[in-house]
């Protein structure tokens, strides 16, 4: 594994190397606005399956993806009628589960798609330069605590190809997960963004 200290080598070089690793089908450890994530090309079945193996994650516990903006989100998720809600909370520490488009491969999720836009500039820049979604899952073995330092992430997933180290992140829970596939919002996981606030905004913008 290569480890790049972002403060030493610079953001531009770190992003360039991360994009190269992703294009080669590799797996990267990258900083987000919550915890360190484990990223692979979300349209590459072999790379996605490697994520499951590295995390010891059952393949029926589907993955989510990260995109750089709403325009990219629309390539993977059906957001009709929901864009104002998404723009209210994204970028941010929320993952919205939405009906998926055909671009989402079944190895990621055969039924729907969990999607987020991280507040982290580095994460969004990697995705923007890469040109398509990457996996968005914490860089730890399944059931272990999510990592807030790159060192913790490396210890958890030493088989990753590249790690981008920006030090210890401010402690935050992993993103709030909200399912929008059944109409009104359903909480899957409480995180930094209050579910009550999401419901309040949903009601004001969309109604019940």
C-alpha cells in the first residue's frame, strides 16, 4: 500500500494518484466529512466485490456511492420531485436511498441506491476528476468502529492500494441514512444530521 500525506505532497497530487488507482481498478482509503472511507469504481464489478471481501461484508448488505454533485447523482438515482430536498442537505453528512437508474450495477445494489455528496473537498474532487461515482463505505472491517484517522483505517484495511492521509478527522458519526423509496422519509441510521430536521424540510418542500 502507498500512503500519501496530503499536507506534504499536496491536494492536486493526492487527487491525481487516487484517480489513477481507481482507473486501474484499485481500492483507496480517502478522507470524507465524517470518517475515512473505502473507495472503488462503483461501475467496476470486480472492484466493488473486492470492497465486500476487504471489509468482510456480506454481499446482501448493499453498498452506497458517493458523487460530486446533484448532476452526477441524477445519473445513478431517480430524483424527480426530490431535487430541492437533496440540494438542501447535500453536500453533507446524509445518505439518501433512492430508486436507481440502470447505471447502478447489481453488485452495488440490485434494488435501489444509497447516494451521498460528501462535504469533503478532497473526496468530491477525486470523484469529479474520476468522472463517475465511487463506493462510499467506512474503511473498517464490518462491525468494527469506523476510523477517524488514516492510521486506524490502514490497520483495518491493510490490503488497500492507496491511502490518502489528512490526519485525524473531527469526530463525527457516519452519515445519517434516510430511505426515500417508499414515499415519506424512513430513518435507516441516525447520524450527524437530525432525522427530524430532514422530515421537517421534506414536509415543507414536498408535503406528506
